[in-house]
C-alpha cells in the first residue's frame, strides 16, 4: 500500500454516476449543480493513493495533490459542468502549518456555500508505516535529516486536528490493498455490487501477444477458415465464417466452458476490487477464428451482466 509523495498535481476522470444538489445563483443567475466532495487525507503511507483510485473507479472525478486553497475553485468548476462532474474527490497531504491553514479556510468557504463534503482520513500504526517506507526504500516526506519515525511524528502532529474533523477514519495497519478497497466500496458504492468491465480482444499470434491482456486463450486448435477458398477473403464477422468455426468439433464446448470459467474469475475480480479485465482470444492471423470466438464470447458476457467492449486488433492487417 505504497503512497505517492510527489508534488505534481494529477487528475483522473471517472464516469459520472451520482446526483448533486441544486444551488441558486445570486442575482438571478442560472442554478448550478454543486458537486459532492470527498477530501482524502491522512498519514503518508496509509493508502491515500489506493483510496483515490478506488473512488475514481466508482465514478468520482479525482484530483491528486491539489493545493487546499484551490479546492473551492475546483468545486465551482464542477458546478459549471452542467452535471458532468457531480462527484469530486481531492487528495491532500499536510506538510506545513501554512498548508493546513489554507485547508481550514477552504473548508470554511465550502461550508458557507453549503457544499456536501466528507473527509476520509487514512490512519496506520507507526510500526506499519515504518515497515511500508522501509519496504520501498523511500524517506518520509517530513523526516528531513532525521529518522522515518521523526517524520511520522511530525505528520501526526500536523494532522491531529484534521483527523478529529474526519467523517470517516480507516485504520489500514492490518489491511491489504484489496481490503481497503472493499471498505471504501462499502462506504461509497451504495447497494450495487461493483461493476466489472471487460474488453474482449481478438489478435493474431503472428503479430505478437497483446501486452495489456489479463487473460489469453488460444483458438488455433480449430481448423483455419483461411484454407477454405470460399471463406478466405472474409473475416470472423461474416456469418458463413462464424458458422464454419462453430460447426467444428469442440468449438461450442470450448465457448461454454471458457464462459463458465470466466464467471468464476469475474466473481473473484469483483471481490478483489478489480474492475477492468482484458481477455485476449488468439488465432494465427487474427482474422477468422479469434474474431468469431471473440464476438460470441462478448455476447455471452454481456448477457451475464458484464459491460463488454470488443476490439479486433489485427483484423485487416493482411
């Protein structure tokens, strides 16, 4: 559960899935939808980056390392997005007294604007934090010329008041990444089970394995339509080619059993907080067998509630 400690601001956008309250503008201006706001803070090494990624996967617009003084500006920009940014999560860390003063002023500004906000504070024991920093061989951002424990103590002192104001405190001392994600899912995902999105990609082995594939399956055990003169010009998107492929011994059985296996894998992915999976289906050239099998497999996954996209990486390269 390693924590990023760089100073650069990083922004990630998720799909908008939430609702926002309407606030009337002054002087007859059009009403704006004020986004919900979550401020993620806590001890360095306690899992702020993991928490941010989890909220991004749940559809929040995530801003990492935004200066606290700019939080109200970020909310104002979200309010002008015509509902496209309804949920904003901001990751902040406190490295100095002036930084903390700016955060307090920003929180007061947000309260005056009636912004719905929550503070999530990630905590961990000194022993757990020391172990994590030592495992990645990085210094604590506040230790200076001292030891890691000195930086941890300084950070605890700076964050004490913010911890007291937090709406949710999570102790990650005994949690792994997946357990932390599960806790945040329980808080922010509502009643719905986390979605799994799948990309089913056909490819040709002669062009190389897809580097971004999570799962790879081989269709070269099936006869190749390339050697059937009447089918060679076509692709697996053609009904005659697809019919030829699935009339071969073992083709339908393979699809059925692999789809059953993917059900088991998908359930495990959901439990572990993994939301995206790329399934690569290969044949020799990525034109016939893998295309037909990918199309049929994608339809099967979609019928089982998995949001699925089909990509034919090598179709048309010949």
